[in-house]
């Protein structure tokens, strides 16, 4: 599939963009540690050239914290198109400014910053509205443009389908248009609090806000990884009266229960929608898909995926449509990428369901609000989701452990040689071999 997608994209050519993904190497030939993709379930920590200023608006960030995201598993399994051997992965990172291009005036060397996972131009109609993930000018993928009719912004470390930009699971990252795509971090905010402004915090907040969670709503959340757990907290802050959380991982269900959620273990419930209607007569006001498309539950969709008759599965979407009330709202923040079979379009229409593709979250729209109004005021402490801290050298082992959900792993703070010691109340450094059994 990767070879065919790469051939197709090569034949289609590249679209013009405001930035280029390739970077210049340091003149002294120095190298860094970075996590690179070489095939399905084959990721390796390699020595890669350290990036240098390539375009005048560039900033080189020396990484002090990075992480692994559930959506990275789609890359790990080779489910995202146009991956190439040697691609550096990772789209969530922060650090300190190491070098700046001649056009950069508002950032200084040594300043702490967090990067958005998307690369925005700051000038197009979407960027002017804060919708940075929909930027028109940074993703050169003709294949995505062909498949979707338009294209997202360029993303760090997420294949050539999103522009082919080297990612943040590395010791250094080149950030194009650095003044647009980096947020200064105040000294009183720890790295463990700031790092997740790059993706998981704005993504979960966007899901709740964009799907329109309101005071008094009853909300169902499918998938209780870090995004789902954060969505539960955001929904409570927005006034939801009840939250029903659906997963099968005992530790996740217990964590949601501790937060006051009612829980459903879908491995023990034959019909989730029927169960929900028994708990909530008439159905949910809002349903949020915070799960994954690469783990089909039924043999039918396992077979169709294996035969490549579909790329994504509709099981969660169908459960949500059946579980909401008439005129209810369904939000998809789970990272779907292609096509599915058996979608219940009839129920969608007949019930008047508002089915909302949240899109990739526009980080720039929310990250200042989340930082200043929620993190710095103590209303939202993102450290709750950090289960482990590991060194970058263990990144390939972390992918395997994260994929299998062993050792209670959830959100991980991955440190580099440049990281500060762990802040109070966060996990101490361990090696993956110590807990991944």
C-alpha cells in the first residue's frame, strides 16, 4: 500500500507551498538521536543529521520533551499513506530555541517554547481565523488533495500525506515559520504542563467545544486514552451533567470512574447502544469518538480490513448514531483517514443526528486560552495523564509497549539529553524494559 501511495503521489506531483519540508544539515556534520520509520511495526532510534536554518523564518528547537500519541500507532502499523523509510516521526514536542532565522524577531535563543503539531502560514483565510490545522499553504500532498478535495496543513512527523516534515521524536527539530508555530512558555509552567499544548490538550478541548457540549448535557465518550480522559474533564468544565465512558481497558475505566463518570466495558456488553438507552431513556445529547479506527471489533470488519476493502471501520460511529437522542450530536476527533463500509447513513438522516467531523484540531485557536485560563489558574492539570517517563533512546521499545498497552502505559513524557529533571508530582525516569512485560 505504501509503495502504491508513494507512486501515486509522485505521479501527481507536489503542490506549491509557503515552506519546504526538507532541511539543511549542520555544516559540521553533527548528528542527533531520532526515531524513524522503516516499515510496519519497524521503528528505530537512529543517528540523523541535526537540522540547520533552511529558510529565513525557521527556528531550530532543541527538544526538552516529546511524547507518543495514539495516532502515532497508525503510522507504526503503516496505515497512513505515503510513509517512506527513514521518516522521522513525532508531532508533539517542546524545547528551547537553539537557532533562529534572520526574519525571526519575537523569539530569542534559549527561550522555552512549545510547538503546535501543525505548521501554519499565519496568513491564509483559515489561519486568520485561528484554524491553523486547515492552513492552505503548508502541505504539498497532491494525494490528500485528490482524496479529500482539499488538504490539511502540513504536520510534523506524520508522513508525506501531511507534507513530509521531519518530526519531534528527536533531539532537534526545524520549525518552519517559527514565530507562527511556536508558543513561548512562561517560567512558572513546567515542561510536563506545557508539552501537551502541542496536541492532546487542544485536540480534546476542540472536540468538546466543536461538538457543542452544553450545560446539563449527557455525554458519551468512546475511547478512554488521554484524549478521552481529557474530554471527560473538559465536558465537566463545560457543565455536562452526566458522562458515560466506554472502553475495555480496566485501568482506563477505573480512572474515568474516579472522575465521576459512569462506565461501560464494551468487552462485557453485547449491545452498547442498548445499554446506553437503558441508562439514558431517549439517548445521549452528545457522543464523542475518541478512539481508533485500526482495531475493529467484529469479524466482518476485521476481514474487510485484512482484505483492504476498507481502511477505517464504522463500528464506533454507528454505535454513537444509535446511542444519541433524536437531533443529538456526534463528534469525531478520532483520526480517521480513508474509507469505510456499512456506515448507518439511514439512522443519521432519520434521527436528524448532527454528525460532526471535528477535523484535526486547530491548536492555535486554543493553546493560549488553555495555557492562561486553565493550566496557569489550576483549573486543568495535564499532569494527571502522565503514566511514565522514559529516555528517547527507548523510543522504539516504547512504540511496541504503547501499542500493546502494557504496564498501564498512557501518556508518556519522553526526555532527551537536554531535559530538566522531573517536576514534582510526575513520574521519575524509568526504562521501558523495567515495566513492559
